[in-house]
C-alpha cells in the first residue's frame, strides 16, 4: 500500500477545479492500492446511483449507473455509518450483486456523502479484488476526505441546478425581479428587461424604491413596504414608466423566500404585463360609458351617476336638480348644412356646456341633440336657476360653422329631487316633459316640471294606448267631403277624413294624428284609413260612379325615402280593384321646403306610379314658387284662413288673386278650402277659382249618407240597377 500522507493527497487536488473528482479518485486508489475507486450521485426517487468519476489502475472506465438494491452501496446510503467495510466477504454478504462477481471483487469500503442538511446525496466507494491492505489507514482517509468531496459535490450540484434555473429564469415569459431583505435588486430576467427598457446591469444592487419597479405612487410605496414588513408578501397593480418614457401597467405578486430557520433570504416578484389588457379595458369602458363624438358621459353612465346621486341625497337628505335640454330646430341645421356639420355643432355645444357648469355638476349626451345634467347639490331653486342661466348664456354667442354664423337656442326642462320624483325614471321623464313644455311655449327657455305636465302626459299616453287598440281593431272611421268643380261636374272628387270616437268623445283629428306621429303609429293609422277609402271606392264603383277621385292625407313621416311607401299603397289600392289614378295624395306645404328625408324622390315615384298630388293648407307654410315648380304638384289647396277673411279687406282679395295667377302660370289646379258662405263662393269665382270645398256644399258624411245623397242627385244608377236586375 502506498503510504500517501494527507498533505500529499490534498496537494494533488484543487477544490473548484473541473479535475477535482478525477484527481481525488485516482489519488485515493493509488493510496489504498484499490482496484477501483468511484464517486456516485444517488437518486432517491429511482433508488439508483450514477458515477460522476471512476478510476481503476491501468484501465479507462466510463461513468455508469446501477440499481442500489441488493448492493453494499444501498447499506452505505441507508445505514448512515461513517465508513462501511467488508474485508474479504462482500460477495458472501451480497450474493445478488452480480457486478461484484463480474468484477471479481471480494472487499468493499464505502462512505456516504452528505449535504449541509445531513442528507445523503452520494457515496465514495473503493473496491478490492483481495483483502484491504491497511483497513485502518483506508478508513482514516475515507473519513477525512468524505467531507471535502461532499462539499465539492454540493457545489457542483448547486451549480448544475443554478444553471438549469438560470436558463428557465431567463426564458420565462413572466418578468421576475429578485431583491434582498434590504430591497436591493439582485437579479432580473430578460422579460423584465423588455418591460422596463432597462438592462440587467442598470438595475443590479439598486434600491427598488429608486427604480420604476413600484412606479411613482407614494401611497403605493407605503402600502408595499407595510405589507412586506407585516405579512412578507404583496399583490397589486403598478403603473410604471419605461426607460424611453412609455407608460406600462403590470400585475405584481411578491412573495418571500425563506431558509429553514424561517428567515427571509430574498423576495421574488413575478410581474405580468397587462398594458394591452388595460388599454382594451379602457377602450371598452369609454365606448360603454362615453359618447364618442363629444367625449361626454353617455346615457348609461348618466343613469349610473343619477342613481348614485339619489342614494347619497336620500341618505343625507339633500336636494338636486335634473335638467333635460334639447337644441331647438337642430334637424333644420342638419338638413341645411349636413350631418357632419351637425356633429361639429354638437361637439362645440358640449364644450360650452361643460364650461358653464360647476365642478360638482354632471353633463351627459343623452342621445341625438339631447343633453342631460345633474345639478348637485342645490339648497334652493335659485341654485338651479343660476345654472340654467349659465347654460342659456353659453348658447347665446353664435357658432361659426362652415363660414356660417349660427345662432342656436335650446329648450330646457327641470325636475327637482325629491319633489318631482324619487327614482331615476321619474326624474328623467318629468324633466323631459318640462322640456317639451318649454318647446310648446316658443322654445329658447326653461320650464320647471309641474303636476299639470304630468297629468297631460298621462292623458297623452292613455290616448296613445287607446289609439293603438283602435288601429288594431279597425275602430277608426272615415268621412267623405265632396270637392265641387262648378265648371266640370263629371268627376266625383272626395276628400277622405279620419274620425275617432273614444269613450263617447270625438277626438279632434289634429290631436290623434299628432299622437300617431309622435309614437310612430302614423303608417298603420293611414293604411287603415286608406283601406276604408278603397272599400268606399269599390262600393261607389259598384254603384256606377266611374269617374272617381279620392283624396287622402298622408303624413310627411310616411313620405321619407327610407320608408318608400309607393309599392305598399299600390298593393292596397289594387287589392280592391281600383287604380292609383283614382287617388290624390295630399301633403302639407312644409315638406316641400325641406327635403331632408328624400320627399322629392318619393313624390316623384308617386307621380310616376299614377298618383296625383296636392299641397294642403297652402299659404300657411314657407313654400316658395321654386319648390312648387320643382315638385310634381298637380293641385294647391288654399288654406281656410285666407277664405275666412275674404271680403273683409282688399288686401286679402289681392293675396288670393296673386295665388290664382301664380297657379295659372304654373299650370296648377286650385281648390279653395273652408268655403262656408255664399259671398265667399261668389268672390272666389270672380277670382277665377274653379274648385271648392266646405260646409256651403257638403259636410263630411258617412259612406251611407254619401250614397243617399248621390242617389238623390241621380248619380247612382247603372251598376246599381244592373246588380238589382241580375239578382
């Protein structure tokens, strides 16, 4: 046996050197005259060992692994003895260890290699074909060098794990920052470098409070520090700024890494970049709660704030006001300048309105040209009036749009909490009703809600519901008023007039027609009237009236291009065996002056289909001669107001004379409406009028009354007689 001294063995190896393990096993093999010396790492999960360095004199051996079961190495790992020795009898003690037999090994010495926690992580083994030459010396060397080898094995294992961890650490998508208990950064990965814009070397050893790790929110810094001190962890969101100045948002979870004694060694922060998510959430929030045109809160957000104002005011016994505002004549502005400039006006209006309010007040674009306000708080009505005056004043200065100076006014309605309503729906509805009251009183003013307004609205809604039922149940009736042509009586010309009796009371046509238009019932109502007119036309034809003209009033809302009712009306008329040439469509004068909804196109289509067209109540609107010439108009019907004053002044006669001359020049027929007296009839004849309508000739009558009158005049004959003879 070579008598190596401990000093000589130590001088032959260098801990930390890659050659440490090959050198130590070679030196020990030579010192012990062993046939083989190896160091193996133990895998407790598989109960196996894998050599990391092997030496056999005169041989070159590769590393190998083997199962520990039924081997002396298993006893070394499990027994915990400092040195386990079998001198000359190892095969007898482990007969199932085939490797001992194959290698001709009779003696064995092994010692466990432990980590700092005294856990067996490997073994140092020497094998002898014969007996161990100097067992005491061998055991001494194993005892002395097992510690050194163990420490080196731990270092290597740590380095291996650290290398794997480092690769994983660097490749993680999640950003990681590791800092020590003094909050100095010790390590960051590439993902954090990408988020922050800072490189690893710029962050190491920096105090996290001196970086953008926690942003610049002082309250957040305090909360973070307190949480770290008390519970050793923290979860939250941080708004930081990259090195290039771009802001970002991260979700952060910080946990403490502790040793076995429970002391904090490091803090590990995992950061997820949620900047895109936050931007998307912000976009969704803005789209859901703010108007894209004006940037003001929309109806949904206004409703939320109003609900909140109600809760707070109810709890604190406070008052506030809800204002509903509508821009006067906004549709006319849109029609004349176009919708794009209408949008520009809405944006300009919103800017002025925001400046007119107090900081505590809320403004929203409720929809279209409607704006709503929460004036909160108010002590007395004068507080609300002060804000209303500011709003009115803000609208007084002209708006400059497309080289146009527009003077724009508004109508405002006010409802007070709690006097005028205790919930959102009531307050908005009552402010809306007050706004409509302001419009009906001439616009450009404000009105406070009153109980009379509420009663009027309830009556209107009751009428609306009843009218809807009447339309469904075909309860509306028609009356017929003859239009006389004193030069040509060959044609029977009748105006079809709608009538409605509700709960024994005759509702004026202008009342229920306005309701039908407001609540979008007008198309159904007019179709019901048209069907009744067609039925009457069919009955009159059966009675021998061939030269027939039925005049029906149609709402401007029906004549919008987007509705295009031509084919629908033709279908109804032809289903009764009538032709469109037997129908005259009466429209009001104002639709000619403002063709925003494509009225011109629809009227042209009606004319092309064979309908004749009249302008009703002529002289009360703003129609110019140019429009009369442009539109396919056959007849103008002079409003009754001009006829009533006929004969009272030469001025009135001159106006009517001018109308007659204009109609003749444009080749239009003229009908004088509301003729009730003989002197009016005679005066109109002298002016050249040929067609007349009014109580002087006929009141509006039912179909059976009309048939009786026609029969008495001898107009009901041929087909009626034929029908009788054929029955």
